[in-house]
């Protein structure tokens, strides 16, 4: 827990990966905010989740700016993975909380690509940071 | 530097969350029916029977479409209470929404499987409900058609 809240020392390459992940989280959050104001606000629960995604994405990006790398990795995964799962479920015949979508248009694709990239980059950056920290502690 | 970056992120996301420069839902540009039109639609809907209205809610149509007479306030798809289409065209749009997408709306948003999820009688009941809500008249009510079963052509002229 303490590790999550401590400022992390990061290699430039790891920092670059996490910064890219943060940019992707930001794009997905912006797109959620945009869609919220373009009609999703009226969709019960789903609309509120779009709104919360935008707020959560902002908070997650701020954690990296404040050098809380582990908190950022955890936050990025906590925002993006449930969002991706929800998008997939909403495109299934059962729907997500009663809301169904028929296909992936440009707006949905931007979110999917940004969030998949954010998850992969956060995992890669987090993994590399963990390996570097382990190496430092052994040295 | 970090503080400036954080302030920039908060500013940009704050504006987006507040809706500054985010545009509006296409449905908000459409005219809304008058009170008299809404009251008349409510009467037509009440006279129609519950099946179409139940399907409208059960299939989640109200999440995306607006009908003032039943307080449906979806904004992702076009308003359905100002349509100028007959029941046959509406039934077609339900089972094949990609065929003729309303201008300004996302083309791939509406699911394409309503023809599989509902039988023909249900599609007609739903179309009759939307027709009643929009001020048009259904050619026949769903009960009179129910016995005909599935397999009719869904395009124009498929009746009969």
C-alpha cells in the first residue's frame, strides 16, 4: 500500500511507456466525455458510467504526473479493463445493463484502441518498473 | 513543470466533462412535438393495446429513441414521435436499420438482430406502436396479423 503512494523512480523508457499509456487513458476519457454529451447521458446507468470514466481517467493521469507510477498502473487497469469488458458486453445479444449496440463505429473504435493500448502500455511499463525495482533491491 | 501539466490536464478534462465544445446529441436538433400532438399520440397509443409499448421498453428502444407521449427520452437515435413513415417502413427499419440510416446519426449503433429476437407479429406490434406514437396509422393491428406467421417479405410490397 505504501509503495502505491510513494513517488517512483522510473527509467526513461518505462516513463515513456507509462506516459504513452496516460495519453491513451486521456483520449479514452475525453471520448467518453464527448459521447456523454452527445446522447449517452440519457441512457440510464451507462450514461453515468461514461461520466465517471471521464472523471476517473483524469484522476488516473494526474497520479502519473505526480509520479505515483504504481497507482497509475493500477488506476489505468481499473478504468480501462472494465470499460473494455462493458463495451464487449454491450455489443453482445444480452447487452450491458439492458443497453445494446449494433456495431463499432469510429467513436467506439477510438475508445477500444486507446484503452487496449493503455492496458498494454501500463502492463509493460509496470512490469519493467517492477523488474528494475527488484534489480535495484538485489544490487 | 509538473504542476503546469497537471493544470492543463484538469483544464482540458474539466471542459470536456462540463460539455464545453463537446457538441450536442443529434436528436436535440430535431423539433419536438407540440403538447396537442403528444396528447393525441398518447390517446392512439392507449387505444392500441399494451404489446407494442411493452416491446418498446423490453427491447431497450427507449434507451436511444424519444417518444414524448410515454416519456421516453433517448437521444442516441432519431425521435420517433415526429416520423413521417407508415408502419411497413417502420417495421423494415426495425429489422434492417442499416438500410436507411437517418442523417446525422451513427450508422452502426442500432443492433441488427431485432428480426431474430422478435417474431413477425412482435415486429408488427412494435411498428404499429411507433406509428401510433408518430401520428401515422398502422394498416392493421397486430392481432389481425398474428395468425399469418413468419416468413413474409420485409421489403416494400411484401404483404399479402
